[in-house]
C-alpha cells in the first residue's frame, strides 16, 4: 500500500506492554513484502529491559532479520539505497536523535514504521516517543487488557518481587525479580508518585 506515491512518511505504533505493537509492526511488514517492497528491520541494542523473549517470539523474523542499532544516527548509514520500508521495533529505547533520523528517512521517500512503548513504568512519556508522536503522519495507540479488572489497559505496571515498583526506582533495574503487567489507569500503582510528574514539571526541577 502506497500512502503517498513517491513520498515517504512516518507511522508510529504505540501503547503499553502486551498491546500487540510488535505484531502490528510485523503485520505491516508482511503486507509490504506482498507489495514487493524492500524492507529493513531494526531494533536498538538495549531491548532486554522489557523482556527480550517477546520480541524474539514472533515467527522468528527479528531473530533472523533485525539489524541491531548501536545508536540512532548509525541507522542512516545502515539503510540501503534501494530500501522502501524501514521498520524499527522498541523505538522507545533509541536516543532522541531518532526523531531527526526518521524525518531524514521519510524525506528521502522511505516509509518508516516504528513501534514502541509510549509510557514508562511510571506512566510518564518514554524517551523519544513524544517527539515521534508529534512528527509522525500516523499514530496508532494500541491497548492491552488490564489484568486486574479487564478494562482497556494503557499502562505498564512494573512489579519488583511481586510488589508495585516505587516511582523513584531506576527505569533500568539490575538484579532481583521484576515483571510487568498491563493495567488500566485506575489499577496502575506507582507508590511515591508526585502530583506533578517529572515530564510535566518546569524545566528547572527536571532531573
Ligand atoms: Zn484495571
């Protein structure tokens, strides 16, 4: 499917964990394959923070074909001249430069399909996602099912040793037993969360 003949664009698939982002990314990749587009798939080097097994569990395509990105700007050198479609999974782990990189690719006429978590475990915007959501031509926000109440889940609950992770826990957790659940706004628990989030706070109090 050509959205804009001869032109590129950016489409973003976002949502919580377990919302089917990677499946949707791969569905679009498969359709591009049927259309005989030349596709390259990428993912950032660090993806183990949110469960490496999930990415690899989808029909093996990532295990076999995904190119690992050391940093966002390295993507520009890795995209081949005849590539029509660039797919990027777990894009929330890329540095913020990925937004300019996606713009550059789209300007070259490439269809960029990206998937990533829109919020971290605190329910706050994740890395480059706000930029990407603003710059993309198309944004789809997918939902999981809340494991507590069955409602539409927009949040990722982080559990450490079975207990809700505190707000001030580092995003990258080393050691101990951590797991994640999909939850709705009402069931999402972040002990110690301030009224004003870091994301919404004035510049001078950000850390
Ligand atoms: Zn719920």
